[in-house]
C-alpha cells in the first residue's frame, strides 16, 4: 500500500509556482491559526473563578481558608503564566490581532494579580475577625475582576477593551456592595455612573469604527496615519474614549463616584479596586493614546494636559478638607491620576515609562495604606475617621510607623518610591516643554502633603479620646511590612523597577 501511494505521488503533476489559488463557492475556507498562550493568564483566572463558584454552590459548608487557597492558587498560576510570556517569540498579536503579546501586558498582569492577592488576604482576615460577613462569592468575583483587568491591559481591539471593561466593572459593582447598607449605597452610585461612562465609551468605539472602518488598534493607526479616515469622527471618538477612561482612572471631573465608593465599600475591596482599576485602565489608555490615536498626538495632548491640571487641583484641595481617611485616600486617587496624566503629556516612550513607574509605585502605596486603615480603630462607629488615629503611636507603634511610611510616600517625600515617581513624571513633562503643568503639580503637591501630614500629626501628637481597639493580627501586619519595605527599597534603588519598565515599555501592535 505504501509503495502504491509513493508511485501515485510521483505521478501527480507538481503545482505551478504561478498557479492562482482557487476562488469561488467551492474554494476551501482558510483555517485560522489560534494561539492561546498569551491569554492563558485570563483563562486560568476565569477557570479558577468558575471552580470557586461551584465550590460555593455545592459544598455543604464552604470555608474561608478553602476559598483563599483556591484564589491564591489561581492568582499565582496567572502570574507564573504571565512571566513565562516575558520572552515570547511568537506573533506580536494573536487571536485575529485582538490581543497583544508583549512585556507591557506582562507587567500589568503581575501588578494586578499581586494587588488581588493582598485583597483576598485582607478579606479573609476581616471575615475571620467578624467585622465583615463571610460571602464565598467574594473570591470568584475578585478573580473575574482581575481577569477583566488583565484582558483590558492586553486588548488590541476596542471591542475587546469594552468587553474587558464590563467584566471588571460588573464584578466591582457587586464587590462594592458586600459590606452592608453604606456599601449598598456606594455600589448603587458606582453602578449608575459606571453605566453612564460605559455608554459614552461605547459611543467612542462606534465613532472610531465610523471614522476608520475598524475597531482594531493597528488598523486604526494605519487609517489615521494615512489620513484615509474621517478626521471629524476620529476627534469625536477620541473625546468619548477619553471620557470613558477618565471615569475608570478617577480623573476629574469624572471622579464623582470615587470618594463615596472609597468610603462605603469594604476596605479589602477598596484596597484591590484602588490599585487594580487604575493600573488596568491606565495601561489600556496608554495603548489607545500612544498607538491607536498616535497620529492625533498634537490634538489629544492638550486634553490630557487639562485633565491633569483639573485632577491635581481638585484632588489636592478636597483632600485637605476631609475628616475621614478613606475619603482622603479617595481624593488622593484623583490627585494621583492627575500626576500620572502629567507624565503622559510627554511623547511616546518617555511618557509611557514615567506613567508605568508611577502606576506601580501608586499600587504599592495605596494597597499598603488601606491595609493599615483596616486594622485601626475597629470599635468606633466611624472606623476611618481622623479621631481613630489620635495617639496611634502610643497604642500601636508598628501600625503608626507603617502608615507613616505609606502616607509620606503618597505625599512624595524622600526616600520613598513616591518621591521618585513624582520626579519621573515631572521630568518627563518638563522634557516635553510642559513646565507650567509641572509648576501646578508641585504647588498642589504641597497642599496634598499637608493633608497627609495631618494624619501623621494626629498619630504622634494627639492623645486618644475615643474608644478604640486596634487590630494586632500578625498576617496583615506582615503584609503591610512587606509593602512598606518595597516602598523604601524602590525609593532608594529605583533602578530595580525602572530597568524592568524600560524593556516593557515597547508596545506591540
């Protein structure tokens, strides 16, 4: 049989090099090549989340530790899968050019899974102490939200960006409402404003399609660069997309949800959301601005410039008027969004590196700060009010020291990583000739520093006058210590982080 086949193969005429592939209804349909390696982190997160949902639904009595171990295993698996893509040598984009496979996405994934890991650890601790009712669905929701965050950072198609945006948003709406009556109010505000922003973002996607005939980022930049698209629709798309992203990054004047949600949501949820949402949304915004809308750089740069000024001014001024630490950190998120936007006013690689460094630094600072807030003043009616922090250095010197490090870093005081992050974005903006923006940022940084130092003064120079009982649990304190060490080490040796960012700031498309 083999010999017959060999003779037939020799007798068959060889195809002509000038032969035209068959066309028409009888032509064979080309088989697409599906490469799934770059989306393995998202698949792991969603798969483990589904397992967690089944465990919660069918287990006779689900346990916190079981959910925690499962969630941490999923997050660790996603992180390892992302790191294995660091030296990816395959196509720059996969799955029909809808997903980018680059180191930019790897960095985002690692930061997001670490933030989610601290979030689930803090939630397990809070429910174990009885301060939050245990809800087993918390862990799958965090994994789904993280999957959406990772996907939005890797998305190379505006439709995929929107889908990922909805995955993370819907999960966060539910997570925000898991803490009682105040949390339900915060979740409702978050949902209503989030739905409004999603509609605007989707209109922006529609305008981009109307302008260029595609939603794929590589095709959009080609159409706009070749001036074959409708420029008027492209400008409208740019405005609507920036508004949609502005809500997620908590940039003024799209920040209205931020202080209420930060105050009302459970602390573990806010710790995860404050870092994760900002990192994911900013990474997606960077890809849209510096790739898809790169031919319109001279048009969108003044818009980012204005958003930066409004955010740093409003965020810093309102910070100084707060008497609740969670609302303080909410307005702090607004101000820091402005600082990151200041870095993005620099062109291409310089702005991308400055923004990436600031985002990673902010994630470490804010997750650590919320972790300490969770441990302070647990018996008061308003556990995050300034009164709970009076005399904290006497009651719990360790908590006071850790919170001081995080607040000083958020204020941008050396030798913390917050100081290096501000220097990085200010240097990028000055290099682009935007020194008036830097002057505004420096002046508002002084106002923000006053707001942070008010809390430090109360911890060290006020006597407690309300009934408080600080949590001395060892696991959250160890987590806070790890983050505090990272804040100082990266502030003293910033090259440890900047060397990684340099190789990750090249966006593939």
